C-alpha cells in the first residue's frame, strides 16, 4: 500500500488534523493542470489557534512551532486534494509564510524555518521549495503564523 501524507507525518511524531473548511468566500485549494494552490492556513494546534506577535510576547522558538503547525494544516489540505497520496506530490514549489511580527522584529526567516523544515522532512528533496517569509501587523483570528503553498502534482493517470 502506498505511503500517505498522514502516515509520513505520524511517523515523524506529529498529530494529523482534518483539513479545515474555508473561513470566508474562497476555497481551500485550487487545481489547475498539475499545479495545486493551497489557501493560507493559520497556526492551529489541537483545534486552538496559536495567537500572538513574534517579538512582542511570542519567542522565535514559539513562532517556529506556530509555523510548523500551520504547515501541518497545509499538508492536510494537500492530502484532501490528492486522496492522501504522498506519491501524488511531485514537488513543493513555494511556501508563503506570514508572521505576525513586532515592528522591530527582523527574524522572520528563522520563524518560517518551522514550516520549511517540516515540509522537507515529509517530502525529502521534493519538499525543497522557494519561500517568502513576511512580517505582518496582524493575521486572521489573531494567529501567529499563516502559510500558503504552491504544489506541483504528478500527471493524472
């Protein structure tokens, strides 16, 4: 039986969440050709939004964890769009990582590594991606981190 995204994530010691529904007037994923676009996923752990501003009450390490949690939600959206198949993913092309940051905070790339490291752990070389790590004043629901993604899928059979 082929390995699934959920089984790989579980083997790495992470809890598997169900893919969340959109919170407004958009869809969670869009597929066009072999590209899958994943809408932004906020930092949630055990159904609780991880909230706060990095550099103002939230440490870099806590921010990295929030980024990892948001990336897990991205994985759940990829799984929902591919029937859970790890083999359906040819490459993670790009991650956009948005970090709620204090005005003088400048270590967004360190926080974003929480998402990037997890994606590479799950997909190996196919998980190496381009990335933007952007500091913002606020995110939906007061979340610390939001991650979106562009994924290349294998050709449909």
